[in-house]
């Protein structure tokens, strides 16, 4: 070993010791930073826990307020109903009803004030909601949550509208082309009816919740979706008979056309929604249907033609089923214990006519209402 090498060994040791000292200093510094971060997190957690305790306290206070308002509301409703009965009997006895009319006006105002109390009361609203969810509160107190409910509903309708259009076309493809090649294609009809059942039940549930939270849905649409779900069940339990097979193309063609109308309506309302809300013609919780028109411009006339065709088509399908019931099933020529599809034909035909007529009547009422509103605005 040379002298140079002997000299360099102590220097290398000193450099190594210096490096170790630097590493130890950096590690200690990092440890101190981590501890400071932990301390900062601990302080934030204490603040958050204090907020949580405050939140729970406010929730308990809110629950107490809601319970008090509920008691006052129920008691007031009972007293008001009793006053209405007494006022009615009093009106029958009195010849002069000036004072009675004043009392009736006061009762109407009180009734409106009592209805305002529902804003802070927890609600389940309908038997359908109680049947699915139980007696739970479905009211959203935060305006942002209410807007989210509305937006999720609109997104659901937009997403499913394309399925509503193309699924019947798939069923028709199976019916006209694959039915003669495959041994069994009835499963695609069952799958389609199961999807429709999910669709209508989902709409009914979402709309019940939206109604509780101040939306403008007409009550008929809830009934429509209940009826449509029942009609879907009738189709699900309908065996694959000759009448059923002959009925499939008529119904699926109508469903595809209805899906086209629904997509056109969604496109139209999407273009008009922002303008309506900006002008104050539509509330922030309002939703739109093809029969729930928020306005009545001239360009909507073409869409109305499509809508009325769909409704008349649905009534025609129901009438066709009634004809099959009397001429093909020969319902009066057999005992009721021999029925195999007669009940399905009867229920499907009845429900189709009810839905088509109800939709048409609702559309007419909406148009009439909007025309009257326009006339008042012009006056």
C-alpha cells in the first residue's frame, strides 16, 4: 500500500462521517415536519369534531322543532275541519250569509297557512313510497340537495330515453328475423318487460320524492306510471300464444315511436329550459313532460302532432285487444276456469285505453291552461 492510499483512508472516513451527520440532520428535520403536520391535522380534527357536536345538537333541535310544528299542524287541521263543519251547518240555518262568507274567506287563508307548515315537516307522502321505503322522510332540506334530485331525475330520463327507443327495435328484430330460426325468442320479450317494469317503478319513486320537495308534476303522471307498471306485469304473465305473438309487433312499434317522441321532447325542452328559468317562467324544481308544456310557441305545434298520434295509437292498441278478446279468445264461449290468456288480454286492453285517454286529456288541459294564461297576460 502506498503512502497516498494511507493518507486517503482517514479523509474518506471523515467525509463518510460528514455525510452521515447530514443524513441524520435531514431525517430529524423531516421527522419534525411530519410531527408539525400531525399537530396541524390534530387541531383540524378537534375543530371538525366540535363542528360535528354542534351539528348533532342542531339536528336534535331541528327534530324538536319539526315535532312541535307537526303537533300544531295536526291540531290546527282538526280544529279547522271542525270549524268548516260547523260553518256549513250554520250557513244552512242563516238567511243572510255575509258573515259566513267572511268566515269562509278566513278559513281559506288559515288553510293556506297550515299548508305552509308542511315545508318543515318530514314527509313520506304516498302509499307507494311507504310500500317501497317504509315510513321514512324523503324531504331534502338543503336547496342544493333538492336541485340534485331534480337533475338526477332529468339525467335518468335522458339516459333511458335512448334505451326506450332502441330496445323495442331489438325486440322487433327478434320477432321478424330470429323467431323463425331460433327455437325460443320469448325471453327477449320478458327481458324487455322487466326493463319497462324497472323504468316505470323508478320514475314513480323519483316523482313521489320530487313532489314532496316542491316539484310541479301533475298527479296524473304518478297514476300513469302505476298503471304502466301494472300493464307490464300483465304482459309478463301473458303466455306466448298466437294472440300474444300477433300483439307483439303492434305494441313494440308503438313503444319505439313513443321513444322517438320522448327523445324529441327531451331535445326540445333542453333547448328551452335555461331560457324559461332565466325568464322566471319555470321554478328551479320544475320538470317537464311531453304533455306538461311550460310554454306554447308555434314551433311546438309539430311536436304536439307527434304527441297526439302516440296517444291515439295507444287507445287503438287497447281497442284492438278488446276485439281479440271477443272474436279470437271467444271469451263467452268457455267457462272462466278454462281461461289461459283472456284476463291478460282484458287487463292489457283496458289499461292501454285508460293510459292513452288519460294522456290525451292531460295534454288538452295543459294546452287549455297555457292558452288561458297567455290571454290573461295579453289583457
